C-alpha cells in the first residue's frame, strides 16, 4: 500500500517505525488489519529521521482501533 485507499483512515502517527510496528501488532491481536505508510527513506535515514509515518485502518474499524490504542496508553 503506497497510497491509502479511500476507505482507509489514519489511526496512529509516529516518527518511530518501531512504535508503529508495535501498535500494528497490537491491532492485529485484536483482529484489526492495518497498513503502515512510511515516509522514511532508510538510505537517507539521517536526513529523514523526524519524518512521521502513519498507520491506517479501514474506516469501519477506526473506533475500535482508537479504543485499543487509547487503552494501551493507560497501561
């Protein structure tokens, strides 16, 4: 997924792909499919390290995904 489809929306943003991967795994554990769109170029990592990447979910799962992410922040 290089560009989000019309029915996919951003659920989480971060400058850390590691953090995005953790959130993506957490969503998958709850049967929510997500896609990461990274704006970081690993070849030029020093120049792009502050670039945000985003995690997208289907708009029908946005509320549940948001609830799961918020619940994990309070743990």
